């Protein structure tokens, strides 16, 4: 893989900037990808699948994804590698190729501007309480600084990563550049979901 290239890892999930995701790596193409990223200290790109599966042949994916920075890894049994990644900048993949090992590569991508953050809307304050409760769960494993709870972007990204939302809605939240609007949309979605659950 050339230095200017980035590998694309299509997933049936979305990685949000500043959020953490654990991945199980076992296919040779992705084991090689992780090895390269660790040795070069470069991120790969996670994009949501639009069809197909995570395993097997390369599948189509959303153009907008996120840089995934590997922050931890652990060698499991039978060639399985567990890695932890943290989302970096959002990226738009303009063109890509697939190599002989079915690894998707891109040299033609654009790093998107950071979302302009805003204070969390007062009417969505329950989102802060929800995030604090979830952060205390042992299997969540995130740390929340109380000062971060005023950030609409931080609260939305962390909750969207943790909660079992529809992937299309997660993709919308990733692509939306208005943090105030994203916060309102997430709050309304959770209210709607809770009404259906009753």
C-alpha cells in the first residue's frame, strides 16, 4: 500500500468522530491492513455498507465515512485480532479501487471540515443524562468530562455510536454539519422510538 493510499473498511455500522469502536479482525486482507496502519501510524477509513456483507468480496459503501485511528489491539485465538479505533475526521471517498485481495483502496478522498459545534439545546438536556448513565456501564468503556456535556457534537457522536439506531439514521447524523440540528433530530428520534416501545 502506497503512503498516500488509505484502506477503506466497509462496515454495517458507522464510526463517529471522537467515538470508540471495537472491531474483530480475521480476514487476511484486513489483518494486512491493520499491520500496515500500525507500522505507519496511519488511519484507515470506515464507511457504512450500502449492500452486501462485511466478509467476502468487496461491497459498495457510502461515500462519506470516518478516519479510524487504532489506539489498542489484542491478539485473540486462532488468528483473530481485536482492535479498538477512535474516530477522527470525516472523509469523503471520491474514487476507489479493489486490489487482488479484495481490499478497497483510495488515493482520491477529501477530508471534510470539522462540524462547527454548538451548545446542546436546553430542550434536549435528557440526552446528557442518558449519556452519563450509559458511560457508567462496564461494557461501554467511555469517559465523560462534565464540561463535554455542553457540546452538542460530543453528546450526539457518543450516543449515536452507542445506541442501536438505524444505520441510515446514523449515516445522516454523520453527514449532517449542523450540530444543533443533529441534537434535535436525535432527541426526536429517541422520543419516537420510546413511544413505539410502550
